[in-house]
């Protein structure tokens, strides 16, 4: 029996996946500009690999019901370490590289030892919308609301510390504490993303929309709004496209986000040329 796209959209698991994707896109869009501004793109990748290891370990020991919690624990623990390192770029990058390779190797070991359905293992890497149920949606929503509330409280000092950490520290802003708080928020969002788009491509959802927004605006507020819009387009469009093609959502999410980035980069370059032409006598 062949199902049309409208028939598929009427299924419960598809609606669950869309709601989860919308929540994730909001979080990724709001955190993404801060990640880019703080130079933490590599941290996202390292956190995703430890979330993958945590999810794979939970799958091996406790089964599919514990994947989300395992990914969350793995991501938050490593995010705390990254946050404690602060903005010492050289030290942070070397530690991230070590932990990234360790997490990836550990995750592969856990998956090799797992004897259950191969789809459960594959979904951790590239995402699997059929694995999102009502309980997952509820967990994603509650955790997402908590992240948004915390982000709303610390956003202004966090933005100040991201743009000029030395000046922020001189003004009495708790830069190190804010780094740890932000790292935890990032770890939670990455763990949520692993369940939707998979560990391999969660980076594209947190970084690409924010990088695209940065090409067309210098306003932090507008960049956050655009990043949320771009992330929503990528996630919802990726889910719908994957349903029609019968393939994992990750390549579709990554492709849509990449196209948005290319368009924004072209618009940014055009705007820069016009400004130079106007300024040149």
C-alpha cells in the first residue's frame, strides 16, 4: 500500500517528530549565534560525540527507553568540562579533540556490543523520526522550556561576555560561571538534537543557521530571530522531505541549512559590495 505525503503527515509519530523538531529548532536558533560568537563550533561537535557515546551506552545497558537520558548525561558532563575551560582556545580545542575521539570510539564499542535492532544503532548517528513518541515530545518540551527560561535570565550578561570577555570581567560579570551555564544549556540542546537529527549532523543545526544569519545582519537580536527561522525551515523541511523519500532526515536537514547559508552568504557579499560602491567617491 502506497501512502501519500498527506497520509504520512496524519500519522501520530510524524506529528510527534514535527513538534520535537520545532522545539529543537527554537533552541538551536537561539543558542547558535552565541555558539558562533564564542567560537565554540568545535565544542558542539565534541559534545555531540559524547552524547552519542552516552546514548549508545544507555541503549546497550537499559534499552531504547533510556537513550535520551544517556545522551543527556554524556552531553552535560562533557559540556561542564568545556565550560570550565573557559575561552582558552588552544587548551579547549586540544581537550575537545581528545574527548571527541574517545567518545566516538566508546560509542562505536557500545554499538558493536549491542545485539538488538540495527535501526536503533543507525538512528543514533543519523536520526530516526519513528523513534519519537509522546513521552519524548513531553520530555523535549519540558527541557526546552527550562533551557529557554535560563537563557532568558542570563542572555544579556552572556552576550556581553561573549562579545568582550575582558571588559565583561572588568565590569564584574561572572564570565567563568556564565561559560559553565552556557555550556550546560548547549549540552542539553545537543543531547536533544542527537535524538532528532543524529550525532553526526547535529552540528549543522546549531551552527549553520546561526552562521547564515551572521552573513546578513550584525544585530544580535535579529541574528537570533533569523537563526530560529532558518533552523525551523531546515528541520521541518527535512522531516517532510525524508518522509517523501523514505530516507533519514539528516541529509535533508543539512542540505536545506547549507542552501540557506549559501543564499545568505551571497546576499551578504552583495550588500558589502554595494556599501563599498557607495562609500567610494
